[in-house]
């Protein structure tokens, strides 16, 4: 008798599990299938997401996306003329290998920091190119600043922390929205890194 009761209990459990699975299958079959994005569409969405904090740096959303995509793929970026700068399209050729999205963001954060630190908040394409590839920029105050170029330094094998240190900041100083902040660094804290 005990075996019969155990068998019935197990059978009821198996039957209810099968019925539940059949109900879930029927529900899943009636639901509309999610349309997967193509790889190109996913990359375009990722580029737009990474580029958004750098629209002001690049002069437009289209330029920011073109720049982010170029850094991701190590291909030239065609930057449209900026209101504050040249009247022709500029090709920016990254000297780096293809980057992951985090490295693309680091590159743009540091370039933005370098320009902002020089007093340039709405750069021309020439100033943006100098921040990324190296060159001399004229500040709004009339002085000239030599920028070593974030991408040039990265292509030479420098770590992000080394590049940031050269600009007087740390990678921890960035709040991941693209807004640079100059941290207060003590000698002890700087030596501990």
C-alpha cells in the first residue's frame, strides 16, 4: 500500500510538471517573437550610446558617432565642419588598433579633459585632432598649449593611467558621463597608484 501511495504521489508530480510545461509552451508560442538586431544595428546603437557624452567635444551627434566608430574599428573618421572651425570635412585617422567601447570612451574622455584643461570647451576640428593625435592649440586666452595626443600615446603602448597622469588627472576622476573633473591629488595618494 505504501508503494502504491508513493507511486501515485510521484505520478501526480510528474503529470503536473508536464501540464505546466505544456501551458508554458503554448503561451510562448502565442507570444510574438522578439526580432533580433543585426550585428550592424547593435554596433550602431553601441556607438551612439558611447558617443552621446562627447557630442559637445565632436561638435555634433553625427561627428561623435563617426569618431566613436572610427576608434572602435581603427578606420578613418570623416568629421563634418564645426560651427566654430574649418569649413571643410576633416578625415581623422586613428593610429591605434581597433578598441573596445570602454577604450573608445577613455580616449574621448582624456581628449575632452585635455581640451577643457586648456580652456577649450567647444573645440574646432583642428583642436580636436590635436587632442587626439598631438599638436599645438591656441587657447581662448591667447596662449599656446602643446598636446601630446591621447591616441598617439596609446598607440605607443602607454597605459590609460599613464596618459591620464601626464594630463594631471587619474582615470578614477571621470564620472563615466564624459565629464572630466580635475581631482585633488596628494603626493601620498599619487604615489600609491
